[in-house]
């Protein structure tokens, strides 16, 4: 029984374009599907459910452990971004494979870890799931702007949600009234509502809620002196010091060696500013893709 | 704090081409990642582990329940194909969204159901995950050839694996010897080894192993008379009866109505031949995309 | 001097997705770039310049002579569509190669033939050029709808332009007045303006202007009896009679033989209806891709 | 007569992915189709036909005049590369439109100018045509490596062809003998054959043949001091000095202003080294995309 009569159908697979452009930063972003319903079903706390965010972060850390090629992650609410270095050649940079691997590995751990974070709320169908996409960014500046975009979004959403739910939970408003009250307000207005009407200083809110969660491999921080460098300085531009050799993909052996080094580092989850330079200057290994000095 | 300064990065998302061609059958195929290691870790039985396949099928059925747009599925070993009708417009046919939704919903149920099928073998990291891809097929014949390709593959692999493991488990060979023994053999040779040396009639093996698992929504089978029609007949070519109206996407209301009808049907998992016409002639709803008559 | 140090850049070429899906009809449509300026510069007659259209058609015929794989063409104004059969495998169906070959071969002949059609108006820079795109259509019905879409567009535009320019050229209006006069009118209104005010029966206008130009290889027309078949009949659906063998690409030898046959046929340019079935029923070789009987 | 019934076919156009990634250098490379036959038909001189190369360059210069967005070009033999700056947003970076515009504008001028360069050899069908492709390069280094790759190719091919045709034209060999003679030789061997056997110093060959043709907008060269900077220095990395503002697309007004400035500059065609830094350091406007000081 020959297989060849039908095997021509395999040739149709070539037509979904799939190879991500070399030498670009790859961002895989996943989003919870229908999490609005999910938060209602399992009674997540508003505006932020600590355990739900801890579960997201735990799943992200597990993804980092299984995929040493990842250099950076960022999570807010029910979304998580996973970033591969521009030199990464995992799965020959096939988009579908990268997206589904990240999305299913994350999902797998999310379901597996659920009982740890919600022991009294067992899962039942329909089950949590996530969709995902891949985006390429050619320059370090593009990548940093992506991270800034998400962190600014986190801030804007959290300030809104915090005020909205305070108006409801402490102010006794219903959702419609709270929405109307906030319509047309700017950040300063919301800060004022929180402070004057409810005695809440937004600055004292949990950094997890205000900044989101930044995931990276943890090495010894680089000395502050570098911080003296002006914004946008050469120190931040890995592109600057590049020789052609570095533009070319690493040899397989060298790439494997770097992956092993990365696999050894502890995975950190911090709630820090990624918009200013400091985060990047003190953690040069993120942009360089070269392992730093392990913390003792 | 304006968001716009960074938001330009969103425009980079348009560059991953993603819309699947309208009027084509969409196959999403997922494959277990590194399942070779997984089967060793959890001691799956060889050549087929009944519980592992039942788990795959249970997860597939759950996916069908959550996604009424699916019309057909096919599973063998650690791979599963999910098929959307050529008229389906779910997620505006965005490939990344379709692939990740299928892959993570499947994964989610796989992890959730694991303890039901392997109560004595709790999961531990690294966790099972799946990669996925989307393929488009323009004609019914292409789609049927895809299904035939997978089912022929199932047969070839299962006959090989059955013989290979019989040589080891009952014949006392080691893997290398078994491999050498089978090198260059055709199907008839393997059938003969099984029968003459071990008294095993391959035809009596479990249909699940020989045919794989076909998943579909279960309506009343259509009468045999249609079976009189010759192979490749018009009855099988939904393309034939199409008027232009049907080439155009259904209205949203009509599409929603069809989805609800589909959601009501029981999900069947059968181990049947999908290469010959009978399967398709008796279940015309699969190719037409129109719900059949519910079984009572 | 080794070449390899730089050659890695070649790998970036894989990332422009390019293979058109097999078993789909491929339409390459080219459009004149900035032809509004061009018609002014060379004083094209309004609403239609006979010589300009003849030049477009002559260039299209030349393209058909150089590319035997083409089965159908359709031209209106400064646009031309060229259609490859769904089984065509020219250039392995690489989109960029197909588009640029069609577009530059057309351009080449357009410039070369210009002096024949406009002997008293020599070309000067900036030169005429064309942009192009490729679109895939999975079914015969999609393809016919594409042709109908273009021919309906031709009719609508020509009726408008004929009335608009009659109001100006014979009615003494300026462009603004003519535009206002036509604002909100339907086809019947325009026909009436032409007939009642200017004694022009639109039906008597040149078929070239009303129907556009259909290009195909000319074989003996098939007998009228077939015309008795109802609209949308099986006779029109080549998909119907397909066996799997035909779904698979032709062998290289067979494909070459068909190309040679096609290369022998005269190229016809006719101004006929392509919306109704008759055109297709009498010229079955267009949809079948099999050469007909040569005219004597 | 409503148009809408057929217009759905337009939606199929979205499925050819087409937007080139922002912030990447875009190379459009065109190649003569079947120029082997063409050179025979019109009796081009071997190894290089001066008039044929001058015609290619004249067509390229005309393309630069019609497309002010182009910043660099490079031609060898029957191929030409046209480069758009990474910030260029022409045609919203749609690949098919960029490729066909470049390819047909080039073809148009090639045919138009042919009689100027080959007055005694009038064109006749089949006509010259060109295929084309688009490639994206994320970094300046990638772009320079692309240019180096082509120029190294030019050198290797020209040294081979010069020696091959000298063996035939002056050494009396036939093609087979010449090919065998050159089989396995390195550059030094070919140089020696030319010098020792035919008294030809390859270094004295025409720069046009040895270096190919580099096309750019001609401004006042920047002072030599910059040349003191080490290879790979910051001066060469436009990426270095970038602020985020520059990562974002220019405003339409600003972009239009830059285009007008570029349109004023003379188009230079030079046969110079583009592998070393000097070319780039003395013409900073190529990588910066900002017009230089016009020559007086």
C-alpha cells in the first residue's frame, strides 16, 4: 500500500508563510480567551485578583524554565508577552511553532498550577485557553517601545480600574454611575477622586498592580556608574558594538552553550519600571543575549 | 501620560500575514512536543497505550464542544487534526488565532483530564505541550486526500509498531534486532511475521489502533441507497450543487443559527475508514456544513 | 576571496511568503500607474481612446504569446487581468515571480508597440508603468464571479463616463455641472439622458467600450446543445468531473505537452459577455485547461 | 444592476500577505528573464557588453528620477538592486506594489532607451522582461553585507568570465576546453593565466566590469577626517544616534519635504568599492536618509 498517492497534500503546507525575519526581536503575546466570563465564574476579586496574577506569573516562570531561549517576559491582567532575542534561531524561527509552543506550554502549567492557587475553586469545562500572536521588532528601540507601550497600558488600565471599583465597593455606586463619573477624566482627576473621596494614595498601591510583572533570568546587577550615561546612549544600543560576526547566527555549538548558561539562572519576576534606561543598563544580558554573572 | 508615543509599535503586527484564504478547508494539526520522552517518563504501554489514546480523544471531544465551527477531527498517536468548513469565518479566519485557540483548548483539557486517565501517574514538569499549524485545502478532493493520507500513515505506522513490539515483547529481540528484521519488509511481510511466528491476525487488532479516531457531530446516518453512486460521484462533490449565494459567506445570523444547531449534536468518536466514499456519503452534513437530523 | 562571509544575507529572502496555494485559480491584475496624468499628457480621447485600448489589447496578446500557461485575460481602461489555471505550476507558483513577469512583459510590449498606435505622439519620461498583484480563487464560481465583477465594473464606469462626456462635449456643460447632473442617477436615468437629450442609444455603443476585452486561446466553439443545460449545471463545474489524479499536479512531461498545444492556438480578443454561462460552455478549454480543437 | 453580488471576491485580495516590516531596509532586486537567449539574439559582446551595461545603468538612473524614495542602487550584468531607506513608507510598504513599480518602470525605460544604445539592432518579440523580489534587512550591517555580497559576486564572476573569454578569444580554445582549464582554479590562478599567458593585468580592467555600478543621489562628499574612525565605528551606525522620534515614521509633510530634496540631486553612477567603510562614511546621506549639501 503506497503512501504516495495522497502525500501530495503535504505540499500545501508550504503556503502558510511562516519564517520570522532573521535579526529581529520576536515578541509572542498570549491573551486569555473569554477571561471576562472566567473571572465571573470563579469569582476573581476586583479590580485585581492577587492569586490569579500569581498563577499567571508562576506559569510564565515555568515557560521560562522550559524554553531557555527566552530573554524577557511581561505580564499584565490576562496577557503575557514572551520575547526571544533577535539572534534566536529556535525552531528555525517558524512562527506557528513558536506561537503554539509558548501558548500551550503556558496553558499546560496554568491548568496544572490552578489547584495550588485556587484550591477551593476546582476547574470545570469550558476550560481556560489562550490565543497568541508573533510580532517582529527590528531595533532595540522598537523592542523597548513595545515594553513601554504595555507598561503604560498597565498603568492606565489599573488607575481606571482601581478608581472604578473603589467608587463601587467603597462609594456605593453601581457600574453605570461609576462609568459616568469617570467619563472624560484624566489621570490627575482619578488620583484626586481616590485621595480626596476615599483617602487612597494611588502611589501606595501594590507595585504588582501598577507596574505589571517583568520576567527575566537573574544575574548580578551591573554597577550604577553606567547610569550616568545619557538616555539613548551607546551603552543601550547593542546594535552599536556589533561586528558582522554577531549579525550572523551563532554556530550551533555556541548557541547551545549559551542556552545552557541561560538555563542555569534563577528566573526573576519583578514589578519594576521598564520605560526608563535603568532597568536595561543594570541588566545588560537581556539585550546582549550573553549570560551575566550568576548571583551567589 | 499619553499612550500614543509608544503605540506605533502596534503597526508592526500587521506584518505577520495571517488571513486564511476564504472558501478553503482549514486543517489545524497539532502534535505532541517531545512525546518520546513523555511516553518514557509516564511508562506508556507499547505499541499503543489505550489510556493515552482515550485521553487524546477525550480532549478532542472537549475541543469540539467548545468550538461548534469544527466539522471533523482525526487523531493518531500524539497528533490530532481539526477541520473547519470552507465557509467558516471564525476569528475572521486569522491563522494565529485559530491555531492557538485549538492548541491551547486541547492542551487545557489534556492536562485537566490527565488524572482521570492516569490516576496513579500524576503530572510533573516539564509539562505536555503541543505545537500546531494551519493548512488550507481548496477542494473536497484535497480534503479527503488529506484525511486519507493521515489514515494510511496510521495503518503503516501501526503495522510496523505492532510487529516491532511483538518481536521484542514476544520474540525476545532487542530493538536493534527487531529493526533489522523489519528493514526492507513490506506490509505483507509484516502480516506474515505476526501470523506465522506469533499467531496474531493483524485484522483482529483493535480498530482504534488500525484506523485512528474520527471525530464528528453525530446525526442520523443517511440511507444506503446513496451508496450505489459511483466513486467520485456528484453526490460527494458539494462544490457541484453550489450556487453563488453559497460561495459567499453566510450572513452572521444564519451562521450563528447553524453553529447553535451544531452545538446540540452529540460528538462521536469512531474508528472507521475515511478513505472510501461510504463514510462521507452517509454523513453528508460534514461536507455540506448543514446540520443533519438529530438521533433520537 | 571567499564569498561565504556575506552570503548569509540570502537567507533573509525566505521570509517574504510567496508560494501561491496549489489548486487555486491565480489572477494577476495590473493597473496603469498614474494614467490620469498620462492620458492628459498624450491627449487621449474621452470617454474612450480607441488606440489606447487597442494598444492595451495588443500588449495583452503579446503576453499570452510569451506565456502559454495563461488561460484567460480581461482588460478594461488601464487595467488588465491575467489568469493562470488552478493546475498551473509555472515558477513553482512563486507570487513575486509571476507578478513581475506578467507586469514587465506587458510593459515591455506596451512601450515597444506605442509608436505603432501613437505614431505622432512619441513617448518621453516619465514613462508608463504598471503595478500588479496576485489573487487566488479556490473555485470556478469564485473565478467567474471575479470576471463578472470586472465586467459589471466596466459597464457601470462606461455608462457613467459616456454620459458625463456627452454632457460636456455635446451638452456644453463643464465638469462640475456634468458631475452634479449625474449625482444620484441610476443606470436608467443615464440611458434616458443619452437617448432623450442627445439621441444616443447606449446599446449601440461599441462593444469594446461596453463589455471590455476578453482574451483567450481560440479553438473551435463547442456545439450549442450544451447551452440547453441549466445555469450552474455540472457542465460548468470542472470540479465535478475531477478525479484525484487531476487534483495532483500534472507530470512535467504532460504539462509541457499541454503548454505546447496552447502555444499553437491563435489568441482571440473579443468583447463578449462573460457573466452568463454561454461564454464558458462554448469554450470548455478555458476551465478544463485542456486544449480544444484548433480552428481551420 | 447592482455591483455588490460579485464584489465579495475583492476580500480574497487580503490573503496575499504584503506589508513589509517597518524599520527594515527594503531591497528590490530585479533580474533579466532569459537574458542568455537575449545576449545571443542581439550579439552582445563577451565577456562584457559596454552598451548593454550602459543601457542598464541609464534605465536605473531613470528609475531613481521617478522614485525619489530610493537611496541606493547596485547593478551587475542583467541584475539591479534598488534600496529603500528603512524609514520609507512608499505605498504603505506593500511588497507587490513596490516590486512591480520598480520592475515595470525599469523595463519601460529599458525598452524606451534601447534604440539609443543599440541603434542598429532593433528589438523584436519576444521582448526583454525582468522578474523581481523584495527582501528586508533589519540592520545597517545586514544591508552593507547585502551590498558586499553582490559586489563580491561581481568580482568573482567577472574574473572568471574575463579569463574564460580570453582563453577562447585570444587563446583559441573552445568553451569546453576553457571551462576545463578553469575548473578548480582560485582567483590567483586566473590572475596568473591572464598575466602570464596573455599579458593582461586584471587590475587594469575597466572598473565598471570589476566593481559593478553603484547608483546614489550625489551630494558634496564629507571630509576625509571621518575616515580616521575605526572600522565599524559609531559614525557608520545610524542606529546609534537614533532617538525614538526617528524610529517612528516621519510625518507626511516632513517625508514629502525630504522627497523633494532628494528629487533635486543629480543621480550618480560610480564604479566604486562598497565593501569598505569609506564609501559610506563620505556619503552619510545614504544611511541617514537626510539630504546632503548639493554640489555646485
